[in-house]
């Protein structure tokens, strides 16, 4: 397996982890003044920015379910699942 595939997998999984942490923090109304919360929100801001329009009707404080973040998590999980299936199929058929 090529080295760039490993890096890509780790990068995507790291992004998914940050998005899941963001969703949980928002869902449980974490205090935005806490350093950990600030770091997670800062790291994930660039990832959820394109889908921010989905969450315009959400309240600015309290419990929030960010649809854009959830959509990105689902797309990432489906994409990684397809990626893994293709890699397993390619390896089983002797293509690598």
C-alpha cells in the first residue's frame, strides 16, 4: 500500500474525530469559555463553514444539533467505508 494512502486515511479519520467531538460538545451545550472546547471549535470551523447555511435557524446558545456537522460526519463515514471496501477488494483480487 502506498504511503500517501495511509496519510490520507489518518487525515480523514482525524477530521472525522474533530467533527464528532464538535457535534457532542454542541449537543451537550459545552461551555465555550473552556480551552478544550475552544480548540475543538477552532479546528473544526474550517470544515463546517461550507455547510453553515444549514444551521442558520439554530439558537446561538444552549443545546444545538448542527445538521451540517452531522452531514459531514455521515459523508465521511460512508466515504471511508467505500474506500475500505475498494481497498479490500483490490487486495483480494491481487491487484496490489
